[in-house]
């Protein structure tokens, strides 16, 4: 199982340069320091529907994105700077403009590669597509969906990744197993059946372990801890 | 070319088609080099005994020819005239003259007024103005054996053992070579067919797929009957657009990025994309990553002869390296912005780079698409419908 990349700041910069070369030509690097790469400008939101492709971009938002050293284990911060989105919890934007665009560790588990281009064209663009839909008079929360605030939304997202029920107990016992390097058939199954893994969910657990490495399980657990406090 | 255009990809395909050499002219060019080839092979030819073979090289062979920006300008048709022989019985000068006699005879036998020009490495035949092209003929000897030895000696063992990429290597003449007039074994080497074979490998899956499509479309009875030049892959198309973009940005500026660098880096970056939009995205995002750094020297290595650096002039003329990057940035910006606008609202910068003249040939095909005015809310609804059906839009969350 591949470990998350440990990128140097130069490697992060190179990934950013790949992003702004073609996919997001109106973003620019505004700051490059030892601990982060900061970009800002207009983010193009591209359509998902093939029918809409000939129209080009659906919308553009003024943004500032901060990619910290430690990416991808640590998530980029995204700010909407154009003031087009009300700073409201219901719209998933904090008073300082920072955007709650996704449950990061869940994306880490699902992403086919954890590059900056993937983050921007994936969850970040998804977030702004959600806002675009809403700004066009459609109730995006109902039409596309949203996570509930705080821990319940987090548990929902985790439960989808872990294929378990969205309770703290179930999620925690799954993470406990997945944080270990190996999966042992004789351990008690995290599903709550009281059986051994080997005679219960082993096949499914091995499949999940293929996506959720111990490292990602650890990041998931830390986030859960910080939300539980 | 009467198909209507209803998206970005169809527009760019049509533009590339419009800057490509017209099929008729391409067929005429083939006739021309077949005709000169047959002339060289006639029994009274001075090189008859040496079994001469002629074949195209360069962009004609790669399928990346583009029209000159001014329609009055001519196409370059580069061909190789390979004769049997060895550098231990011929000097470069002797080979050049041996072929030159035949080239001159051919010109006078075919009523070509201007006498062929004896250039540094080639003979040039200037056809009459109405013919729209001139032909550069490169005299050459087969050189596969020494070419392989050279590669292996330089440590390129795998390449040296690759038959397909080395079997057509050549030794060529050069008037500025110090031993031009003496028998030596240090002739310049060249390998245009090897390069073309490498280029073909970079796009082989898509090339074959497109040939099959022409057969499915009943334009040809079988894949073997489809001439190579009737197939244009997204790689070839992208290179044509990028070369045109370069041509209009630089004109005759000697610091302009050269075609062989654009072609090589594009083919290296290309990874089998099936349409010109995806191909341009990959190429423009990744092409500069294939420039190697060694200290302060930059390398764009010839894939079939890594000892040859296509960027070897960059050290002497640093402006050329700078201009390559300035051009790349401009091409990224111009093509990327097009994809972010409606397909029929082509940015003026891109029109200027691909020329107004070409745009005017293609734009009527865009008007053929029936314009359906869609309200912003309808567009947004279509997005929602698609996401509802296919999923894949991550959900926002407040932590
Ligand atoms: Zn179980």
C-alpha cells in the first residue's frame, strides 16, 4: 500500500505550476515560503455534465488557496475572496472566508491520486460548483447534498469510506483495526458481531484496507478526536 | 469539411485540418518524390548501380506538416535519396555530386527553369511558383551498423539493439565538414526514419484506433488500405496547432522555438489521449518536464540518438531558451482560455495566433449548429441532474 507522499516545498510548487499551466490559468503563485505555497486569482468552475461542456466554464470565483508543507496529509486552506458567498455556516463558509469544502481524510482515502490538480479539480471545484448551483437559485443542499455540521457530518463521511454505520462506536472500532499495519483474522470483528474477523467481515475489511492505509486511518482518527472534544 | 462544429474539440480539429496541407497537394507531393525516385532508378541513371531509394523525411513523414502562414509561401518537402555505398570508397563531396548530376538532369528533363541549388547538405529543386512547394533532397548512405556501434559505445545499449529504431540510420554529407573532400569514416549521422518510427510508437494505439474507425465508417475496405496520411491523431493535430501558434508569434525570428523541439516534447508528453482537447491539456501541462537539466545545460535529446541535443543552441543563444518558455506560457494561456469559454466564442488572441484567415474558413461551420439559448438556471439544473444521476460531487462540510 502506497504511503502518502512527503513533498518538499519545491515539489509542492511544481504541482501548483502544473495546475496553473492549463487547468486553472488565472491562478498565480503569490507566496512561496519554506512552509507553504499560496496561490490566488480566479478559479474556473468547469461543468460535469457533457451537455454543458460546449459552454466552457460555468462560473469563476475569486479565491486564495494555501497549500501547507505536509500536504497531502495536511489539507489546503481555501478562501473565497470575492465576497460572492455569504459568510454563513449554512453555505459552508466561515466568517474569515475560509471554505469547508470537504472531509479531507475521506477524500484522501477515495482519491485516485493525491496531487494538487486532483484536489482542485475534485473537492475544491465540487465545492464551488455547489455554490454556483445555489447562486442560480437551486437549493444545492437538497439537490446535491451536504454534510451535517461538525461530528455527525464527519461520521457520515467516514461511514461511507469504511462501509460501516455512522456511529462513533462503529467508526472508532473500524479505525482501530485499520490503524494497525496488518489485519489479523483472529481479532474481534469491528462490525460488532462479536465474531472473529476471519469468520465475519474479513473480505470487506481487506478491501477497505486497500484504500485506507494505517497512515490515513491515523489522520481520520485525529480529526475525529479534534471534533469530539 | 462540411461537418458542423458544436464543441471545442470539433473547432480545434477543424482548425488543424485547415492548416494541414490539402490532400490534393499532399498527393501531388507524393507524385513528385515518386517521380524523382523513378528517375534515379532508370537504367541510364549514374546511380542506377547503387540502387537509389527516395523517401520523405521530417514533418511530411510525421504527418505534422502545416501550411505556411502566408498562403503564397511554399511547402518544404524534405526527401532522402539513399544510395548503396560506403564511406571507404566515396567522399562526402563525391556522393553529393553523384546525386547532384541526377538531380540536375531530372530538373532539365522536367522543364524546371531554375537550376537546383547546391546547399550545405541538400540539393534544392525549386518548382514553378504554381506548384506551391520546393524539394530538399538529402544525399545519404545507409549507416545502420556504425550507428548501432556508436550508440552502444556511448552506453545506449538498449537503443543500439533496437532494430526498428536504428535500421534506417544514415550517413550524410556536409559541405562544412572538415573532411568533406576526403575518404573518412566520420560523416555526420542522421536517422529520420528511426525518429519517425519512435514518433509512431508514441501514438500507435490511437493511430490504429483511428484507422479502424475509417474502416467502420466504410471509407476504406480494410485497415491496411488506409494510407498513413489520411489518419490524424490528436498528437499530430496538437503539434500542427502549436507550430502555427509559434509561427504567428515569431515570424522569421531566429530565436523562435524550433519545430523538432516542439514535436519531440509534445510526443514525449502525449499519453494516448483520444481527443485534441485532452491532448493539448497533457502536452501543454507536461512538455517542459521533458527538458533535462545537467548543470546549466538543457537537453532535449533526440530519442533515437540521445547524443544529439535538439536544444544545443540554447547555451550559445540563451534567448532561445527564454523564448521557448515565453512561447509555452502563451500557448498554455491561449488554448486554456478557449476551453473556459463557450466553444463559439474564440478568444481574439487565439484567432490571431491561428490566423484570422484560417478562422474565417472554419467559423461558418460553427454557425451551422442551431443556437439554443439556455438560461443560467437551466444550465445549473443540468449540472444537478447529471450529479444526481452519476454522483461524484463531494459534499461540503463544516468542521
Ligand atoms: Zn464483521
